[in-house]
C-alpha cells in the first residue's frame, strides 16, 4: 500500500471513529443569562457526554440559522462565522427569552456494519436494527446522510415570555412545555418531540446535565403523545437530545438520520 493510500485509509478510519463517539451536536452559549447590552456568544459543538469539540464549518454547512424572540424573527444564516467557536455573536438589545435555532445540510458518512449496528443500539434505533436483522444485512456497510437541528434558549433580563415553546417547523424538533428560566432544582420539565410536526412516540431521548465537571445522563422514552417528563435535579447547563432515522429519500445512501437538540440553563 502506498503512503498516500495509508494516509487516506487512516483518515477515513478516524472519521468513522469520531462519528461513532461524537453523536450529539448542540449550540452552547458562553452563559445562559444576560442583561441588555451584553453580547451573546454561541459555539457550535459536537461530541459525546455533553463534552465536545468545535464543529468544523469548513466541512459542514449551515442551511438556516435564526433568532426567535418577542420582537420577531431574525435570520442569522449569513452572520454565522466558520470559526472554531464564537459562531454566532448577537447583541442582547431587548429583554425576554431568546430562542436560537440552526439546521445543517445533509452530510454523508459510511460505517462498517458492526459499528453501525452498535450506533443503532446506543441511540434507540431498534426499528432500523430489526429491519437489518430480518434482511440479513447486519454485516453490510451502511451509507447515511445526517442532518442536525439544534436549538438553544437564553434569557435576557428578568422578564420571560412564551418564545420558548414556539414551534419552528423543523423536521425533527424538541419543544419544552415550560420555560426553563422559570424553573428551579426540584421542578419537572416536560418536552414534546415532533417528527414532521407529529408526536414522535416511543423515541429515545437523552437528558444531559452538568454539575461542576461531571456530566449526568438520563435515557428516557417518549409517551404515545411524544412527550417526555424529567426532574430538574440541579442548577447548571442542560441538554435534551434525540435522533430519528428514516430511509434515504434521495440516491447515494440507504438511511437519513435527523439529530435534534435543545440546550438551556437552570
């Protein structure tokens, strides 16, 4: 094998390992509460266990980025910075609850059969695993498109509003049913998971929260109405995430995974 082929093979292997270990994608603000006049800074992060690296915007594209608040909608797509962090810099110019959203393009990945099966098990995608089992293709390499749908909530000033529960029409979307900035440790939060605007029943949802330097994870499944309810056990950063997989609707891959996340602070 030539040196170039070895380098290419090693690079592809690293991409596969990173993808398997770095499922989640989220928008992480430097902090969650601001006063009017401050600059809100958000990093696009990818990783596992609510720890990650900066998203490589040289390889991936943002199809749409928006800010929703009581004053209306602002399109942020053209102001996303392809830097290592500080991808969105927005001045907090009015009080209220700010909802940031981002949708990526459909990126492409190939995974060897065993690694793909492990990923399906880890993310509760048993229906795809069952299909592969019945078809006798568990050892077959998978070709997949994947799209990210990330949301992040921050609070400016003390006056909250109903922006937090705005339905954005994302193909896969997590919507909180209470404003996190009115909650405290010991309360419960209920979220609704929607796939193409309809309840995503019996979907695996991962609830992440950080306490100092330790990350805690709860694995829960949605009810028939697409809701999941969990206790707010501590102050600090929280993330709700879920993935949905469907058969690819365009040539080039067998599957298309849709990754949703919601980040907020308590």
